[in-house]
């Protein structure tokens, strides 16, 4: 998950460097390292998966990956906080894979 967050941060910074900063509905710019899950879906997930009509995990995996559990979350939360929470959940369940 940290690799994904770093990738998202690089995409956000590259867009800003090109003068195409990611912008929130209120008009404020999204700083690299400050994206929430709505922004990740808009700028990363949908562009990557749209033409293939699949999920992000289907693009990232070479084999089927059955889920260990389901997590419901708020998309307005920052990506970094969401990853921190998922990591803690996995550590608590003894299922964290670095």
C-alpha cells in the first residue's frame, strides 16, 4: 500500500509541475501527499482501469487474490491515514505483509 501512496504522490506532483494541479471541488489544489480517496479514484484508479473495465487489483495482480476481509471506509479520508488504519487492522489480525 505504501508503494501505491508513493505512486499517487508522484502523479500528483507531476501534474502540478505541468501546471495541471489536482483541484478539489472547493477550488483548492491537492498537495502531493495530501490526496484523499475520492482524488485517488478520479486521478489514478479510473484512468488506469476504465478501458479494461476491471478493478485496480486485477491490473496489479498476476493471479486471483481472494480477499481476507472486507473494509468499509470514508473516501474523504486522506490516503495516508487510510493506509495507516489498514496497516493497523492487518497487524492486529496478524496479517500484515510488508
